[in-house]
C-alpha cells in the first residue's frame, strides 16, 4: 500500500507484522511498478512544475519601466576620467602652475557638476576675488568662463567619442538645460552647433580654438613705480 497513513494506521500495520517505510517523495521507479505508470507517459514527481512556475508572468508595476529607463540614463558614461586626462595633457603647459592650473584641472574633472566660480575657488583653497585677479593678470578668461569652456569641450569630445548620442542626450548627461541650450552655447563659443562642428573637426577644432585663446593671453604688466620725490 502506498499512500498517506495516520498514526493509528501505522501502529496497526506494525502490530500485524507489516513493515512501514516512510517516503518524503515517491520513488519514480516504485511508483511506476506499483501504480502501473510508465515514465514516458507521466512526468516524474520531482519534475512536476509548481503552481508558481505555472502561473502567469508577473506584470511590471506601474512606473517600473520608467524607473528602469531612468536608471539606464543615469548610468550612461560620460568618460569623465578619460576626458580630463586628455584635456589636461593638452592644456597644462599653457597655464602657470598654482591656483590657475588647479582651476583648469578641476574644471576638466567636474564638467557635470555645474561648478560655480565660488565653489571652484573654495575647492582650490583661495578666495574667489583672488582667483579672478590671478586669471585677469595672466590675461586669461574669468573663472566662470574657464569652467564653461571645459563643459563645452567635454560635449564636443563626447560627440566624437559616442557619435550615436543625440544633442539632447549629451546635454542631459552634462547638466545643460536642454539640447538647444547646448547647441546655442557651442555655436556662440565655437562657431558652430554640435553636428556642424563635428564635420569641421569636432573636439580637435574646439580645443585648438581654446589653445589659441590661452596662447594669445597677454599678462598685465605691473604698474611702474614712480620715484619718490626728495
């Protein structure tokens, strides 16, 4: 006999001299012999799918697909480290060491942070007015313009590195308000919107233009000291 037994049934069987063997699962071959079931005609008990596995697939909750897309968008790489390394290698020799070079390097690393001149000065450990004065004396653009130029350079670098990205995607990745805002900024600063700039040379043209600005800088000469009258 194969089947579930109560405690009383088990006791009666033992008293009658029958052996009682407990099963957690019914052995497949034993079931086939006793119940007359052929393996090819019936699934082994251990292979019978559970109710959960046979149930309908769970539908995504409302908003989950949108959240997933958002996560993917946030994970889109902007190759920050590679960009910073590339730019600093080309610009370091054109700017003096000290706070000015630190500003340029910081601007290259923080293109997605919408860095302000005050935040940059604090990160460098100098007063904003002093940083502005150093740049002015060197004939360079003010801090906010240096920061903005690096963000635009990063955008042009990304268009060349990831050509399938749209202007809106690059703008979002770098914290610009919109694609048109980025396009207008590149047109005003670099002479052409993103796609047209890419045809003209892209990042190589953009950084060449910025290099010329730095190379053409004319440091302010210290005012001549007049001799003191006797």
